[in-house]
């Protein structure tokens, strides 16, 4: 039995609320159980210097946790500098969301996805990717409405979910109680059509078998398919 009482293939309750920031071109709060992440998408008409005169757009991300997102207060990274973990996560989010973007259609501009963890209970990076896609899509829709893009450059859904081996059982969507004790922890980033974008998997204790990896992949496909349906509901189709 999982600590939460969920079935091995059961997601936490996931909701995505859009339009939570009146200023950003796209915004949402994604709640996956007790993990809550606010995401905003901001359009910058200037592309990064390395893309000038290329005709290509860019999607990048910034990620951070509020001081009391966890059981004990963390010091603000703005005061002490970013940790390696933060840098790794925001690069992952950027890579993931670019995978679902047609950068030619987007044109020579940048969209910045800001991901702020309001409350953490495991799976913050995967929640940020799933919610970040919604904010990104909303911002892209505004580019189309304004005539800046002939069609929406964000047509392919991107979502992410964690899987792992906990107490000898392969499970979907680890919360902190499971993640902190898991023998294996993996994050899967996938497209709505089932394509693989990125996989991060590591043995925290004993090694994991090829069969366990395939079992985690099967659960991830199921979880991502459910998350894509939630994304569709959030953006109205």
C-alpha cells in the first residue's frame, strides 16, 4: 500500500487554473496533490543575442521555490545565488517546452516561462513543465490573435510525470513521502502523441532492472495521457 493510499498507476488529483496573473501573456497554477506551482509566460520581442537574424524563436524558463514551500524555510536564492539544482531544473523545463515549439513559426522572439513553487510535496519539476506548457500555449495564442504569428507555434502538447520504485513496487507520480524513500526515481517528459522528450532516471539504492524501467515507462505513458487531457480542459480544447 502506498503512503497516500493510491493505486500504483494512480495520479494525485491534478488541477490547472488559468488566468491567475492579469499582466502575463499566459499564466496558470497547477496543483498536483500538495505540490502547487504558479507559472507565467512573458513575451519578449527581442530574441537572445545568439539567435539574432536567425529567424528562430526561443523558449526559456526560470524556476524557484518560495521560502516556505517546504517543511522548513529556505533562504531566497535571489539573496544567495542559484543552486546547481535550480539551474538544472530550469534548463530541463526550457528544453522540454522547446520540444513542443515550432521556432520558425514563432519568429525571432523569446517567451520566458517563470515557475514559482508555492508549495512542494514532490514532483515540482514535472508539474512546472506540465503547467508551463499551458501558460506557453496561452501566450502563443495571443501572438496569433495579434497577427504576429500566422498559426500557433505551440501545437504539440508537452507534459511530464515522475515514476519510481518504492517498497519494491513500481509506482506513478511520487509524492515526497515516496520520493524520499524510493529505490529508483525517474522523470519522463513526453509529447501528447507519446514521443519521448527526455528521461531522467537514477537508482537511489539498489539498481533497477530493465523490466522495472519498462514498467515505469508504461506508467509514464498512462500518466502523461491523463495530464494532456487536463491540459486540454484548461485551455478549452
